[in-house]
C-alpha cells in the first residue's frame, strides 16, 4: 500500500524541517514546495508559519500562493494551517497595524490581552505547554479529533496574537491562558487550524496530525 502524500507549502516562514519530519513520522510522504501546480494537485496540504502576519501574507502574495490556497478551499482539499498558517486564513490582523489576510474565514487576528482576568500583568507570548479544552459549541467533526482533547494531553504553544472568529462555531477547542479562552483548534468544511505546534508536541501532536492526514 502506497503512503499518503502531504504537501507542505514553502513560503519562507515555516519551520519546514520539523513539520516534514512530523509528517514522515505519521507514515506519510512529505513534499515541501511552492510550486502551484503540485500544491493544487495535492490531496492534503499544510500551511505552516512562524513570524509576523504581514510578512507571511506578503510572501504568499509574492508567489501568488494566496490565490492557490483559496482555490484549495473551494476544491475541498483538506487544508491545515499551523500557528501563523492558521491565522493567515482570516480576514485581517491587527499585528503591526491592520493587514488583510487570505479572507477564507470571517474574523480577525488580535493581540492576547496584556492583563489577565485577575488584573495582573500577563506574560506575552503565550509560550509553553497547554491542555486543550473543548469548545462549548458542539462541532460536527469533533469525533475525528476528540481523542487529543479528552485525554488531557498537552500541546506546545508560542504566540502573541490569537484568532477572533466572527462565527465561534468553527472553534473546536481552546486553551486557557491568563483566564482567557484562546482559540487553539478551528475547523470549517475541509479547512483546519492549530494555534499550537503539533510537530513540537510529541506523541499528542503527532496523533492529531495523523488524524488530519487520514481525514
């Protein structure tokens, strides 16, 4: 039986080697590329990302990959965004001023509050290991991924901004930081997003990544 192939989009801002190794640990073939034809012909795509939102969207636009990613969504190709990759799916970001995103998901990217719910200073970024908490809104695909949520495993986060969806029904799970519920896992149709880094989250991260690959 041939291995499943997963394309990882290379736009210069992702920890590509770590994601590639994680995909391979899930017994799949990882193809790292920015070739539009290869990406569009893929049956499973990952958009990784580390760094500033404005730099990320400019890099995608310079390679005309913004249109490619939107086309993947329309084609219903399974598409996973990791960290910045997830944030880029949204309409805009407030990071370093208002910047337009890919516009696939209504909503924006906003700063994590600097003050926690008790009125104390909150350390930014949210950096470290956190558990996932199921969203209060029932999500139709939750059974596909609920193992990683219900077994109280921890996942690795490092981010200063968070997504704020216009429709909270796309939030599958959250993490609690400073008393706030921060969207950690979103999904809509064939599109999925992890605010945490599954490739840096040990066996728990690989388990969720494997579920995406086999979705």
